[in-house]
C-alpha cells in the first residue's frame, strides 16, 4: 500500500489561513471591455501590510506590483528556507547567510490557461559553525518537510551551495 496525502486527514492539527483579495482596477467602466480595466489588486491578511498585486501576463498589469506566479515561487523558496534554518539550528549548524535565486516555469497552453511544470530552488548558504556536508544534506530534509512543495503537483528541485568551515 502506498501512503497518500489527503486534505484534512492528517494526524496533526489543521491550520486555516485566510486572505482577502480586493480588486482595485476599476478605471470607471468596470469590465465592460478586456482592455478597459486594470489588473491591480490588494492581497490583505488581518493585521498585516497589504501586498500590491497585479497579473503577470495580461495587458493593463502594473510591472511594479507582484503577481500570483511570483508569489508561488516565493512561497516555495520561503517555506524551504524556514524549514532549513530550523533544521540547522537543531543540528548545531550556524547559518550566517542564506539567499535563494528561485525560479518556476509556467507553460502556457493554446487557447488560454497554463500550468507550472517545474520549479528550481538554488539556495546559497554560508555557515560559520558545523559541517558543510551536513549543512548540504539538511536541504533534503527541508525539502521533504516543506508544506508548499508537498502541496504542488509539479516537481520542485533543490540545487544548494553551502560554504564555510570543514
């Protein structure tokens, strides 16, 4: 029997996250025409600063705002980093620098729509204490534990670089 993951059936507690997405792009005519409205919107979480967002591919998008596609790759990267730092702290690895140049590939389909086909995380880590080899291996465990990577239906690759003592 192969283990499977199904929503709500886990042994641990469930956590519910909420966001309010508010369209701010009515230019006076609503959606009367495809080119007549902005794709700008706010993503809001209770008690936190709003995120200025837009569409990544549509006309009337604001290039100075983030889009859902960027938020997806940032979520993958952030989740991996937070698990990795947690595991390093538990393992006696002292991380002094962490930066990830993450990317995800969105494949568009004819007639509209598309799907993400892959993502690659490229974390660069510097440690001041502990084993570089252990630090490198902890990326594998962080990847297995990442909630976001475990929730998407495309492969997420991790290509870490670790430097530091021994």
